[in-house]
C-alpha cells in the first residue's frame, strides 16, 4: 500500500549549518534523507515511519572527495558515481571502487551516497566491508562540534549506530599508507547486477617474509551489522599460510559468524561461503 | 505543499506539490508527461528513469522538493520537432522496443551511456543498462540498437 505523501514533511535548508541547527534545536525529530535510494523505497511501499525529513542531497559541505598526501577523505554526501570517477580511488583504493561499481545500477549510483550506505546500517550493504578492511575513521558532526572514531566502533546493534539524534555522518577518512598491502573483495549474490549480497568479504593483508604481518577482514551479512572478523584475523596474525592455518581461520570464521536464514539465503550457506572466500584470499596471498 | 521550480524538457515550470511526492508522480499526474512508467517503484527496473542535470536517475525515488532548480529531461523532451532522436530511430529499426513499457527508460539510459562513452564496448553497454529491465526483447536487440546508435554518432 502506497503512503499518502501529504502526511510527510520534507525540508531542504540548503546548508550544513542550517541542517545542524535544526537537528539541535527543533522539538521535532527530523530524519535525514540524501539520495533517497533507501527511504523513498520505504515510502513507496508504505513503510516509511519517519514523517519529518530533512534533505542533505547535494549539500556541497558533504559532497566532496579530498586526497591529502596521507589520507583520502570522502564526504558522506559523495555518491557512488563520484567515488567511481575519482582518480585516487581508482588508482589506490580499488576495492572501494569495485564495491561502488556493484552497488545498485548506474541510476542508483548517481543518487546513492556513501554516507547513506553506512548510516542506513544494513548488514548487507556493499561499502561497509571495504571501509572495515581499510580500517577507516568516521567523523560525526553536530552543532556541538565534531568527533572522530574508528568505523569499526560505529555499528552497535542491528540498525543501531554511534550517531546521536542531533549528529550527522560528516566524512570517512582512509589512510593512504597502504604500501605493500594486498586487497581482495568478492560479493556473492543472485546475479551480478543490482543484487543485494548473500554474503561479501573485503580483505587487506600485508605479508612479511612469508608471514601475515597484518590482516583485516570486513564482512557483510554475517552478523547483525557490518563486521570485522576478529577471531579469524587473530588466528592468522603472524602465521604462514598452510593448510593448517587455513583450516584454523575457517574454523574461526564459523565461531564468530552469526548469519541468519532469510529470503536471500540461509545461515549455513552464508557461513560456509564466507569461509570459502577467506580461503580464496589466503591462497592468493601465498 | 511546497512551491517547486525546475526546468522540464527546456521549459521553466512551477508546481505546487507535497515535498515528498515522487518526481515520477509529478511528471505523470501534474505535468501529464506519461513517458516515464512505474514498474517496480523501488529503483530496480528503470522504467521511470529520466535525466536530472544530465545524470540518469530513477524518478520513483526522487522527492519532488529535491528536483528544485534541476534540469529534467524525459523521453518527451528527446525528440526534436517531432523528429525521432537518433537513439529512438535505432531502437525502432533494430526491434529494440516491443511492448514499450521499458523503452523510455532504456532510451534515456542509452543517452546517458553514450554521453559518457560515445563508443561503448558490449560490457559497458551491459553495465550502463543493467538497471533497466525488459521482459520482451531478451536484450539482444536492445544491445544491437545501442551499437547502431553509437555507430551513428548519437551522442553528438
């Protein structure tokens, strides 16, 4: 059943400061909406709970991508198309470009934003595993000021994040110091185009003299929010890659994964495929 | 209600609409531009695709207020003086349209693709059109039409 649009309010103050002031001082709770690729679907299906919305679309203070000598800083309002077009991302952050390229279709990529993909907090979202593998930081902003925290601490429970009611996700920062790291990403879905993942793994590792010096594994659809596979990382740190360490890492994935059965897949399939993806990455590191 | 001003097929337009009304419904109900179709209503099928500031978007996912100040092109704005646009001509000649529901979105997606890649590879065609579903043609004739349009220099 379609929603009655007359029951919804949308305001577009036109600047970040004005949005933050309203979030800080309005007695009403406003829900931010950027490209609308999630919330407008809910509206169309008659299940958009929020009745008061505030537009972040195309705010120039949020739609930017800056590369400094040390870091890449992506504004939360940057679209997937912006990300795919950026030369530094194409050259140095290939798994981010890859994830952006398989997030929905071109029309969705022209509207959907990196910030929306994160804040929507779907366990199946495409870019969060990559940002976890890069160990990105997120900067949150409000009329009170801004704060930065590791992205791995942003998600707290299903659809629950570190954002306070008056805060917005401002930007995502990724270190450019990735010399010698090998990266991996694979999404398993029903078809290549547009599908929401059954399970996905993004990974980064640094080898030193045949041993894994550093490894970071970001996964989608294995827990109630996008998650690092800490037990698997710990089982692999400092190890050489042998059939024994691979078996131990697979077992670790199965201990920490908490997948569910749903319309897209089963828990058993997700856990097994996640272990297979990790094994594929480990073989590539040898 | 909000007063929303935008340019539609090169005409300045002002409408009064609820700010969360879908651009698709504004086009069809307020402006009687029925080329954009509603298929899935959730951004997967591309039947409602239009160009907004030159970018391909699904109009079912755009709140009317976010179209404020935008330049919007629908299939009705593509032909010039009742002459088919070269992309439309190629779809016609190659059998790229059957029932026609997906065709306006297909043609606008093709326009967007050829803007970015005037001579696209088959892979680029498949990716550029992967948000547009067609239940009639099996896609091969659409791909042929796009290749013909590229060959004819439809991107200008």
